């Protein structure tokens, strides 16, 4: 067990496929985090990927969510670059996130991640990373205990989760590099030799 509170990076996105379930989702998230905190103290690090661009931006939603769980310490970060996001994630033990890009960064860093699937692109990323057992569909009600249990499972074996994510990220990067190289070679073949202008 850690001698300090578990650091949980949290990311939220208001624009879910089923907006009618948003309030229920927040309640379930609140109860799930409260359950986790009762078993092992946690502190939350808000990780907005968008702020000040629209109504219900990530930072505002996270600031409002902090009022729901006053007994849990919550740090409100406001990163402006992917490097700043990565730095915050590196200092945390676990990511709980809706946003695709924060999940991608967590995979590259090998940071254990509980994905909150709110639309098709995040579902597809979860399948690509093969982390379905560490994901929750948030467009319909779920048992808060599920969130607590899945977060605990990741925290119990962080090295296993980390190795899995790094392996998947490395494999996908290699596949993409090979695809780009093949595409370049095919384009060069189609273009033929470049004739001189002299």
C-alpha cells in the first residue's frame, strides 16, 4: 500500500451520446470515487483537455464536480499543451477519462487507465488497446461499485496494466510506421522517376 493518497487523474467531457444520462453518470462517478476513497485515500487531479472554448467546457465541468465530493482533495489543473498533460499524468497512479487523447497519452506512458466510453471513437480505442475490462459505458446507468472495483484492480497490479499498454502502443506505432513506409513506396512507384530540368 502507498504511504500517500492514491493520485487519480480525472477527465470529463459533457458531450456524451445520451445527454439524458449525464446527471446519473455524475452521481455514479461520485459514488464510485467515494467508495474508492473509503478503501484507500485518494486525491484527484483534474485533467481538462478543453477549457474556455464553449459552454460546459472540461475545466468548468470538473470544477463543478469538485463541489460534489468535498471530502476528497481535488487539484484543478489547467494544462495548455500535450506535454503538460503528460507531466500531470506521469505524477499520477491512475487515469479515469472520457477524452480520447488523454487515454492515448496514458497508453504511451504506460499509465493504468479506466476509460469512460461516451462515443464510438473512445469505444474503438478501448477495443484497439484491448482494455475492455477496464472501461465503463457511461451513456446508461452503471453500478458505482463497478467503477470502484475496476479502479482497485488497476491499482493492485499497475505493472501489468502498464506493460500491456506500452506493448499495445508500441505495436500500433510499428504498424503505423510500416503502413506509412509502404504508402510512400507505392506513391514513389506510381510517380515514376523524376526527370531532370536541364
